């Protein structure tokens, strides 16, 4: 049943995260399965590369939560060992091999950090609103660093860890909707300018940075509002009584090579035809 609206009443803000907006852009059918279908279709088996990335992220977050005197590189190794996630690997030997890689990776990375440079936030949730959306997200790390400019003496810097096998490029960090929204939300929450964003690629020890302008951040926010507007319209049609509004006319699949990595491949004939399935450990840098 449709609810009656009242003229002049403000429209409800659309709640979203960068991941939700990205899901709509990547594949509306997958978006529907994740965010609208209830119950959501069962996912496929866990991916080993996701387990690897989560293990590293958790260890680095835990490292910053240690007392200052305990923030040594070896502590990161201990944290990764205690919190290792072994899901998705081919067998115990493969899991052990990648645990060894992860331990070396976090030890090397922790050695580059100043343990006394206390972040403003670790795994911190930030949020902001516009006239049409309420967007939120979780930042891996939010730094407060010396700026060294006459205009301001401190900078807020959004740091996002990457553990995939492909190193990010400057264009990746410049065009990232998620990083831009994190910077906007962090700046509004803390009432300080935040325009610098960084991707830290731990496998190669590369740091790729970008500094946004007010104009570029505003463009990304308008982009988020446009995507959210499409999502909101699709959500409303999904909630109608007409079952035809829940099909491919509103939530079409976008098949491609990426379908091999989709958690919902088993429920998508077009995705299955797009190419052979990947094994749970195929995303690892072997």
C-alpha cells in the first residue's frame, strides 16, 4: 500500500554509504540482492583475499589502540597472528604461507609509522547530510599532521589501506568517491578543513596521495547525490505492490569479467555466462 504524501513536507533523506552507491553503479541486480531482497540470496564461499585484507586492517587498527610504549613493529606481527582469518584459502599450507606474508607486510609498514603521532580516528565512522542524502562511512585512519603552510599549521588526512595485488594510481585516489566523501564528512564532523586523501598500498609500500579542492569535493558530493537519487527511485519502485517493478527493468544485470568475483553469481544466469567462476583463493597475489 502506498502512503499518502503531504504537499510541502520535506522529502526523507536517503541513507547511504560509498559501498552502497558503488554497488548500484557496478550492477543494479547485485544492489537489489544486497540491499533490498529479504531474505537476501545466500552468498558464495568466502574469498581468501578478503580474509587477508580484513586480517591486515584489523591488526593495524589494533596496533594504534595499544599503549604508546607497546607500539613497536613486532606488536603488529603478534596482532596479525592472533587475529588471522583463514577463510577461503585452498588449504592450511596456503593459509600459513599468506600469514607469513601478512606478518612481514605489517611489520615493515609499522616500522614506517611514528607511534606517538596519535591519529584523530582509527576505524572511525563519519557522517554528513545534504538536502537529499545522509551519507556515512568508516575511515581506516584519520591523521592530524603538520601542514607547514602559512594558511594553516595542521592538516586532516584520510588514510585508506589497500592490500590487493594491483598498486593504486594517482587517478584511483583522485577519482575515488569514497575517499572524497570521507574527507567531506570528516571535515564537517570535526569542523576543520579536510582535503587530503591517501591510499597506502601495503604490498608495495607505496603511498598515493591527492589533495582535493572545495570544488572537486563538491563535484563528488553532487555525484553521490545523483547516484543516490537513482537508488531512491529504484527502492521506491521495489517497494510497490507491482512485482514487475522488481525485475530487470529497474535492476538490470551488468555482466562482465567482474561477474566471476560476485558473491551472488549462483543466482544470476547472465553472470554465469559472462565467464568461468573464480576459486575462492584466485584473488591472492600468488
